[in-house]
C-alpha cells in the first residue's frame, strides 16, 4: 500500500487551501530586519549599485522607521555614511556620542519607541582605509586594540538607545568584552547579535558603496572574515560567541551559506539570523530587470529558504517590499 498509486504526494498540492494547510513554514513581517543607510547629505541619496535603496537624512530615516512600524517590521539595522573628512586612521568618530549613528538612534527611538534598533559595531564606516579595525604598518588589522575600541563603540551606541548591538568585525573575543562592558554600564537588557559566521565575500560590494568605504578599502578582509571554504570553523565561531554572551547569532552572506545556517541551528538551537547582503539583493534586482525571473517570486522564495533552513529572521533590503507582499 505504501506506494503509488495509493501514495500520491501531489494530492496535498492540488489546491491552494491545501498547500497552505500543509505548509511547514510561513513568512511574516516579524521575520524581517530592515537595514537602513543614514547620511548627513541630501534627504535621499540613491545608491547606484543597489537600485531601489537610498541613504536617508535623519528626518527621512525617521519616516522609514514609521513605515516599518506600520508594516509590522520589528527591527531596523542602521549604517552611517560618515562624511569623508571625519574618517581617520583610528576611526575615532565611531566613539563620538553625537556621531551620525547616535543621532539616528535617538531620532528613531524618540519618534518610534516601539521599533527595535540594531546597530553595527565595526569601524569601516569611520576609517580612512575602510577596514573594520585598527591597522598596523603592514596593514594587518590588530585584534586586541580593535576589540577595545569596538567595546567603547558598542557602549556609545547603547547609551544613545540601541536595543541590539551587532559586532560585524570578526575580531576574536569582542563579544565577551562588549557583554561585560554593557553589564557594568547598566545596559543589562541590550542584546548582542553576533555576526558570528561572517565570510570574506564578494557579495558586499554595493554595501561598501552605500557606506562610502569601497574606494577607500586597502586590500581585502581575509585576515579577519572567514574563508568561504570553511564550515566547521563557523560552528566554532558560533560556539565562542554564544559562550561569550551573544543572544543571537548571524550567518552572512545568506543564500550561498544556507548549509551553515542549517548546521548552526541544528547544533545550537539558538536564534539564528541571516543577512541577505547587498550583492544578493542586487543579483535579484538585476535578474528581474533582465527578465530572467519575477521579482516578487524571487524575493519571497529566497526569504522562505531562510525560514526553512532554520532562521528566526532575515536582514534584507527587500524588507518593506516583502512586508507589503505578505500583507497583500
Ligand atoms: C562591515 C559590514 C559589511 C556589511 C555589513 N557590515 C561589509 C564588509 O564586511 O565589508 C555588508 C552588508 C551587505 O553587503 O549588505 N562591518
């Protein structure tokens, strides 16, 4: 009996109501985190390599926060485009309590207190060389010096009102240092989402345009970001970040690393997030523009893939569009 024709797996697929009934995963706007770029410049600066995504002034980024709240998106991820003249070797603008990032946090939390604000902890939007940390004469990114500065940066962001600090730098030991500093400063409920398994990827190009670091970057980030060849190492990274106090972990980029997401989820049973990064967004937009696929279908299918792999949520530039599709 347990074979054709008694068994026909197409039976439950035959009608839309039935497909809905047996769906193993669903997408809701609560699965989305919307990355937003902030600028000191014009109200809206379109980003050529990221069609449909702009940098926003403080006023307009608050409008985006209201839009997100209305769409049911629970959390925003903020990235600043620091003016060129404020970028230095040591990225000290990252520690300025009135920097663009901190002003954006305060403006959003004042206007839309119920939306989560996640902030990027790394120095690349603030350094003149485009690296996430402090470089020595040989161009090597120094781990311990950088981790101390990142700890200060996370504190500055928490004091400005950040709900989740997200170190994206891949320095060793920084999650534990940040957790201790947050505890000592009274920010016991500020979460840490660790960019735990972040790969040295070719998919970050448009992001570097968005934060203005592409032209500045000297060399690559392979001495701190992970080698795309490695998976077991990702599990070690995640284990350490969790031991050090991370509340959730991220895998980045997203779609090319679904295997990592699944393995992390199976091994640790903690909240796992994926960052569907700028190059992935651009690829979908380019495919749709070339007539190679339906944009809405590509967006929803890739987001569902993250849920199926075990993600609690996805950072995606398609967040508002996807939330609208989910509501339709
Ligand atoms: C750097 C950082 C990067 C991204 C988020 N934080 C780029 C990099 O590591 O060079 C990429 C996000 C994206 O491509 O959308 N701290």
